[in-house]
């Protein structure tokens, strides 16, 4: 409810005809597969280094370990974390769109 006790409703504009429930479900499956891949990638780095990315970066900063290949792995690990955040946002948008199409 909005301020003053009134519920606000915003009308959704019509979707383009190319956006179908089947298409959104396929997109959802693609996003889920990407999320699984990214989680596996991140878990692989966590197993390999037995620490978090921030800890690996700290170790690299203070030269507690050789830069190669850890430095390259840290970049890839950070990219995977960034991409996972984007995939999760995309997933929430697809979930919203699925609800919109099935109501």
C-alpha cells in the first residue's frame, strides 16, 4: 500500500508479439544453465585455492604466492562472480515476466 492507505497499480504496457511464454521459459532454462556453469566455475576456484577471492587477492598483494597462474585465475574468478550477479538479475526479470504472462 502506498502512503495514505491507497494501493497504487501501474498498468503494464502490452508486450511485443514476439515475447511468448514458451520463449520466456526457454530463456529461463538458458539462464539457469549459465548460472549452474558459473557456480561450478566459482566452486572450482574455491576448491583450488581453499579461500575466498578476496583472500586470494590479499595473498597476491603481499606476495604470499606466485602470481602465475593465480593472478589470471583471480581475474577469471572475479569475472564469474560479476557474471553470476548479472545472471541472477536476469533470472529475477524472467521470473517477473513469467508471472506477467501467466496471470
